């Protein structure tokens, strides 16, 4: 299965998006990244999803992504909104995105 999401040039890092936080969930630490989505249908907004990846990945672990959930007027506003998300909310978003 191929992914439509950009991969980092460093295979140990699953995302090219800026890192946001490290959270714990069900006994594991998860790295959280903000991935921006360039949508030509919405050129006047900045849109982003969150990408979660275990800090101690096994061979079978894949990035877990939300839908686009951050929509603001600028990159800076998206990042400010993302930084305002508390750990319990990030944990809930991870839980809802896990298979």
C-alpha cells in the first residue's frame, strides 16, 4: 500500500511536518507532527492534519493521521492552534485515528 502523504528523507522520522509534541498513550510515547495540506480549492486558508508515530516504532508500525482538522487563515495561526491543543485532546485524537 502506498501513501499519498510526503515521507521524510530520514526514514526514522515519518513526517516532513513540523514536530508538535510527544505524548503518552496506552504505555507508549507518540511523536506528533503537523502536516499541512495544500488544497487548491481553498487557496486562502491554511489547512493541516496531525500525524502520530510511536517513539519506539516496531517494523509493523505506520504513521496514524487525522483528517484535516486545523483550518485557519495562515500557517502561523494553524501552528498556534496546534500548540494550544492539550495532551488529553491529542490523546483523544490519536485514539480516534487508530485502526
